[in-house]
């Protein structure tokens, strides 16, 4: 039996968390106004859930080309999980049920997912923990992963929020490099940020993006002028890449704080620098925290 959603509330903010649905936050709103696009429809398989809410990225972010990951002189053959493509995408956590691992409150909930070695071609065992906390002006998420295998494990973390998109919406963030898709949806390496994608000053959303930015300074602002609201997304030092996804003709866009670029392990193996790729040693733990802070103007 699927456990019921968990409702968090603090002041004018409300959030709905569904551990069984990939550890996903399925709604986040202020005074009834949606900040995340709410998840609607099927609540069965986590893997079948469509666009909406915010889900954890663990143990990697975005795409691994053709599901083939080269590390330490060997190639891992991973399950192809991107619909209509042969890539492995967004890790395991979003497609698995999480369990509540600590007593919750109206303000927070802690969840855990344990991955067995060998599943979907991933030869490493790990545990992931996610704590979702709500305050009067912000939603905070701490996501961690611990390598419970005896061998070093490639690792990456991040979050994938779907923000409500409006006609007048703007963006504001700073980054040192752009990682444009060269082959399909995957980059070949960093390039200077072109003028048309320079968001170091607030500007209108650019549609049709599905790419990363490196050397991200850890803050991105989604601005809704017609609402008199902005959402500032703050990440720690480990989260120095930002994936920006702005599909045309959709009611959402995604601003994803992550620890590495798309296809990081394979690019790093080819000698590309600045990918954010890292190996997590046995019993080592990596943790990140992201704060979604409301700004009223």
C-alpha cells in the first residue's frame, strides 16, 4: 500500500512530499500560488511520473552517453532510462520509492533510499538520504550519498525542480563557462558564455535551452514580475554546475543545481577539465544543501 503524501507547512509556505514517488516534492506554493509545477496524474510507478515538483538526482545528474560509463579501465553498461534515447539519465533515486527514516514534523521530513549493487548495471551499493525542511521564507533540501561498496564509486548529486513559467518571467545568475550540446543533448566541453546566454544581469527567459553552465557562483534567481515574487536558489560550493532547461511551449522551466556537467565521467576520461567528476571512496559520504528562498518585491 502506497503511504500518503506528507504535508509540510510554515507561515505562508506549503509543500507536499511523496517518499514513494521517487522522494519527490510534488508541490511547493506560497499563499496558494505554485512555485513548483505541481505533479498531477498517475501516482503508481515513480518512473512514470511526468514533469513537475522537484526530484533528487543521485548518484549522477543528467545523461550518461549511451548508458556507457568508462572508469578505471573498464566500461559500465547501464540501463538506458531516457525515453526515446539510449542514454542513462538522472540516476536511480527519482525512479525508486524512498522510506521515511526519521520522525517527521509539520516542518521537515527525512527519507532514505538504499541501492543494491548490480541493479541496472550499477555495480556499487550506496545509501542516499534526503531531508526536506520548510521555514517561513524558504524550502531547504539536503541530499547525501554514502558509498557502501568496497570499491570507489563515481558520484554526482543535484536537484531537478520544475518552476512555474509565466510570460514575463526572468532569470539571473552568474557562470564562468557554457557547456552547449554539440552532439544531440551532450556537450564536448566548456566554452565562453555567449552574449545571448549571459544572465549576469536579470533578463528574460531564453527558450529552447537544454544545457549546462560551469563555474556557477551558487545562486540563481527566477523572477516573476507579474507576481511581485522571485525564487532564489542557493547551493553550496560542491554545486558549481547549473543545468538550464527551457522547453518551448511548456508551462515550466528547470534550473538544476548539480555537482557535475552532463556526461561528466566520460568527458573527464577524455581529458576534459572542469567537469566536476569525482570518485567516492568506500564508506565516504558526499552531501549538498540547496535553499529555495522566497523574495518579495
